[in-house]
C-alpha cells in the first residue's frame, strides 16, 4: 500500500464563544503502519453534534475534554482500507469515533460494522446512530413516556428532536415540536408528522404552548436550555418529566449558563428533571436499533440526514452551520 | 358556654419581599355556633413554616393561595373546647389547619387527635408532624437514600433539615449539614450527631463541601435554593439525587428567583432533581410516625421545637424570626 497522506484537524486553543478557525490547526501527516488489532478506516462521513462544543472545553464532564494538540473528536463512518483485526476486511463499512481526519486507525473493538444494503451509511450516524439511541432511551427510559402523554421537544428539526417526536407518536402520545423558522416547523409537521410545531423565532412560545397543551406538558425533552426550558418548566404537568439532553442555546455563551429560574415548578408539580448520556445505554443499543429499523421499514419513522459535502479543512465552518441552526435533521459532513 | 371572643389575623395585602404588619389585619370576632360535624379548638400552638410565604402569593401552586380577607393559613395544635362530632370530646388534644387565630371551628374529619402523654403537643407540629413527614418521605422516597450515601442538607438546623440528617445517619449514611452561624452548626453536630456542618455565613461552602465529600454528594436535600443549590449541583455524584423541598433563600426575593446555572451537572452526572410535596404521602404518614416515634424512644432521633410565646397579634414579627433564621429546630408560636 502506498504511503497515505492524512489531513487532520486538531484542537489548538479552547474556544471562547463560537469556535473559530484560529482555534484549530490543520495538518497533514503520513498514516503510520497499523498495530496488531487495529483497523484503518478511510473516513467518508463525520457526525456534527452540539455536544462537540462541550468536548472543546477544559474540565470535568461526562467524557474527558479533547486535549490541545489532539485530533478533534468526532463520530464518523467510512470504509476499511486495511485491517489487522480478524473481524474486519477491506471494503467493510464501519462507524466509530474517527475524529476529524481523512484516515483513522482504530482498535477493532471500538468499531461497528454496518449493513448499507438497505440503509445508507449516513443513517448510521443519525437515526440508527447516537441521535437515534439518544431519542429512544431519553424518551422511553429517562422520561418514561407513556401512552397519552403530551410530549414537547425542542430542537425538533434536529437530529435527536426529529426522532423524539416521531417516537412519541408511535408510542401513542401527542408530539409538539419547538424549532426555529417556518421551514423547520413545516418539515416537522408535514414530513415527520408531529401534531404541531412552535416557531420560537416568530411566535410567543409560552402562549402557543398553553394553547397546544391545555392539559400541560407531561414530558419535555430539552435540547436547548435557556428561556425555552424555563417556559416548559412553568407548564409542566403534575408528575411531569424533563429530560436534559442538551442546551445548545447556551454552549457558546460567553456570559455563563442561564439557570432555569422556574425550577420550583418541579415542587409545585411534583415533577422531575433528569440528565442522561446515551453511552450509559450501550448494552441496550441492539434493542433500540431493532425497534427503530422496524419502524423505518414500516414507514412510521423517517430519519433525515442533512449532508453537507466539504473538504475536511472546512470542519469549523460546517460545524458553524449546525450552531446557526441551518440543518434539517441530523447534520453530517461528507468529506469531499 | 359564654360567647367567646376570637382574635384573628387575616391576610390584607399580598406582601412584596418580607411580609410586613401592614399586609395583615387584626380583628376580633365572636365565635359562631358550631355546625353539625364541627369541632371548636382553642389554638395553643401555631406551626410557622417557610411555605407560608408562598401561600401569601397569588397564582397556581400546590395548594390555593390564601385569599385577601381570609384568616392566614397555618397548621396548629390545641384543645377541643366544644364538639359536634362523635369522635371528639372537650379536652382532646388535636392538630389541624387551624389558621392564625385563637379559636378554630374545623370539620372533625380534618382534625387529628394526638396522644400527649409521652410526647409534648408541639412535637406533633415538628418531628411527628409535617416537618418530620417531609424529612422522612423526602429523604427515603424522593431522594431514594441508600446505605453508604453521603447526604448533604441545607437548612440543617431547621425543622426539616435537622431531621433529614439524623435519618440519614440512622439509615447508614453520612450526614453533612449546611447552616448559618456557629451556634447552629454546633447544635447540628453536637446535639443532633451530624458528621459535619458547614457555616455558610463564615465558610467557603464549595471548598468545605469538596473537603467533606471527596467522593461527591449522593443526595442533596434542598431547603434553601439560590447559590447553595448551585454549589451542590456542581458537586453531585454520578446518579445523584436532589430533592427540592423548599427555597427559603428566594421566597422574599423581589428580583425574581435565581435559577440553578449549574443544572447541566445533572447531565454530566446522570443525576436528577425532583420536587415533592409532603401531602402526597398522606396515606403513609402512619408508617413514618411509627418509625420516627420508635427512633425517638430509642434516643436515636432528637426532635427539637423552637417555641416562641407571643400573643396572636405578634404573628408577623414571630414569622420574621423564622425568615431571619433565628430558630434552632422547628419554629412554633405558642399563643400567649
């Protein structure tokens, strides 16, 4: 095999506010010979996630931060080009934590082989990947959603939110989305089948939710934090459940996190607010993938990836589109 | 029976900030003849609770607000002076929602007869009353405290907090209190047997908690809200539980509630924050009273009432002592 050149994007500085190009370095390295048990993947797709912003920060979190000088962490998918692991052969399609680079050498144990005969590779970064798992376990386990529940989800046009609402309907509940802009709201209602969607950019969210949820909110699945979390807290139902999945409205804040001032509504309504991280459910991913693939085959669940093709050097600009809310569905960068 | 004069304290205005004398009216009425099923109680003790501040506000809460012109709501205890209910006779000692007044006519179904042979009447407003029930169900049910847990409780010298820490020790955990002032901290550790108590008025709470809880906080029982809630959120353990019982630091705020900016620690630590109201456990009060009375008899549980004797007209000033944090243990006003 000829010596491969690997273009890599490394974290060079801890961003303040929105990540900028200067916070990263762009380097070309030669791919080193594989060690025993390793697999070399040519990365074709990168998963762009709000959580990446947190990984760039120093300090204790649910996983260690990306160190300065380290290749930026990212979930990815691609094709095996060389293998020193018995379970993988060149040509296999795989997903794993590849990082933002063209080639990744990864221990076989940390790769998942996927079947792209009926499902495109990028769906394994979306509906059948982390966002799908997050929606499934977050809604059904953490929020303990039951038939008849009114479920409100923010980031409703995003990777996780778009699935949460559809699962809520599949499970016999009402799904109310919150998203930014008429296009997203139309997508959520007309293409994904939510009962309704509130446009936080043009509507009075509190007023619209009161109209749409006259019996209040049984489950609020929070992807955004900030003011919308406070509004939903105020309208939470008796014994309601709030799942804290993310807080994209706050990640780039330079003035600190906004705390939910209405949290005493938890007391008034005997409600709970619980955080979770999808990795904790890893042993049960098989259950979720089987269920979701089944609903997809029946046409009940639509997963949508928003694929942006760009050279790996455009990582920062492409991630910026995610924080600017330009995506419908799961944001995927196809390395062009 | 001669016509009885009843001195009553009625809510006259919705307080802004600390309740003031002008927010109440002080009136004398004649006690009306009892209706069938009613019992007339001469109120000797009033329970003074942080929750009273919330009852003075308009708007939806876990119980309706006290209306303007209505006798101020209060739990109380006293002696039956007349009865038109089969289950009660003059001389019986009872507790119930008496209101801030000298005499209360109450339906028999809403009164509890208590045995004062071995336990003083005021204890039925404290350890064996609502505060005791709140501590018991809040710690053991809502916070699901387990053996070996490190339990932190704020308002540790107060009615509920003083019991929470003792129950935590009885159940095989460590009890760390947070209270204001050296006297309270000494009381909590030396008289009640907590493992330690942090003086938030003179110590760096975050630093002291890190020292006292090197393996972080499994259960935080919150009576105060504000900055201390934020500090405990930041130090919550993996799968930790925060019980929201009250927020005395915020009740008299005129600038709105402070939301816990560190709530994303719930996600990082897969932790939950849950609100509760003791009334929901009413069917199980018997279980708690039996357990607590047993521990009291064994000397494992000490309940302390802070009894202030004053005429009923001094209600506002006496309640002010509670919000000023002058009480050690349950604040009870003995109507003098």
